[in-house]
């Protein structure tokens, strides 16, 4: 037997584990896992560590399943957009059939086992989240309306509600407001990005607001949604998951976010082109910190409550 028989080096163009993992949109999954984890721990009931781990694992797999099905359906769009053309399906490393099979298998597995491990409200919410993201957003409204980001944001906003439901078996004002926090954050976050990558959406004929209504209207929408976001973010601080740490974070970050949205609204296109959208890019970077800091503050409040520091 020749040495070549033992050569385990990958064949050029052959899909690797990393390509299949990329199907699950790991960066998006990070947000799903984190916000679901916060929802689970912030709930006012104790959860066995093993049950909590299993719940987060299945929620993560459900989020990954959504990503795989999104890549299956959107492979034509991904192929013409600069920031997505290297994804596994448009790059030819994973076939559309494989992406669909992986997405469907993980969807069923995650929802059924989350329901069995915790409760069927949590399993049902996860199933609805996957359906909403894949069918309502990806297959129907993404290519139909400039409000696609607003609608798609709902799917990304469910994980803290699912985590909360996994722990408590119910839905509360606090979990709804955690949903609203992510839901209202999504439009200014993605519209800020769209302001400086507009050509990608033009080329893909995706009706992003910057394409259908122009950058001026997009700037106005960013300001409106940021104002609404600040209201709901501060309201969350007065629920059972809030407290002094959360309110301090919320006040500072929402003041900065409102300031950034105001600056974006005041800018004209000539100024933006001149400095290569510097203000818009700063706002986008701040938006990444914004959501993680708010949910991080909720996590700290949960720890303070469990340790009885302010009791």
C-alpha cells in the first residue's frame, strides 16, 4: 500500500467542517446564545445547570438551523454581494441541497429536544422563530419590502424570550421588553451599515430602505427607531430584571446612541462621502457594543439578585 493511501489532506474545493459550521452563521449564533442565556438566568426561578446548558445548546442549534436555511434560499443574493459571496453555498463548497438538509434536520432536532428538555412553550417559540426567519422574512418579505430589516429583526429578538420561557414556562413583561430591546435595535444597526454598503444591496436588487427610499429617508428612520429604542430600553430597567447597574448602563448608552443617530440625521451625502461615512461607521460600531452591554447589565443584575447584595 502506497503512502498516498494515508494522505488525509483535503481535496481542493472539498467542503471542510469549517464550511459546514459557517452555514450556521456562528457570529449571529453568538448573539442568539448570549441573549438566550441572559433570558434564562434573569428568570426568577432556579434552573438546574445541566437543563440550562441543554436549553442553550438547543436554542443555539435552532439559530444555526435558521442560518443554514437562509443560506440555502438566499444563495443567489449572496453570490452577488461582496460581503457574502464567500459563504459556503455561493462559493460552491456546500451545495444548496446539503444546506437545506442540514437546516431542516437541525430545526426538527432542536425544537423537539428543547420541548422535551424544558417545556413545549419554549420549544414552540423556537419553532416559530425558525419559521418566521426562514419563511416570513427570508422567503417572503426580504425581497418584497424595504421594511425587511424591521421584520427580520423579530426573529433575532426571540432568543431571550425563549430562554425565559425555558426557565419559567411563561411569557412576562420583562421577557417581552427584552424582545423589544433587540427588535428595535436591529433597524438602526443594519440601516447604519446599509448607508455605507449600499451598492451591495443595489447589485443584489434587495429592497433595502437605502435603495428604495434613499439615504435621506434612511437617516430619518434611524433617528425614529433610536428614539423608540431608548424608551423601551429604559422601561426595561423598571421591571424585575432591571436595577441600578442596568439603568446606569442604559442611560449612558442610550444618550450616546441618540447623539449618534442625531448626528447621522443631520449629515448630508456630500459630507458623508468626503469622510467615507466616518460618523455612520462609528454609530455602527457603537451599536455592536450597545446590545451586548445592555444584556450584560441584565446578567449582572441577575447575579446581584442571586447573591442578595442589595437585599
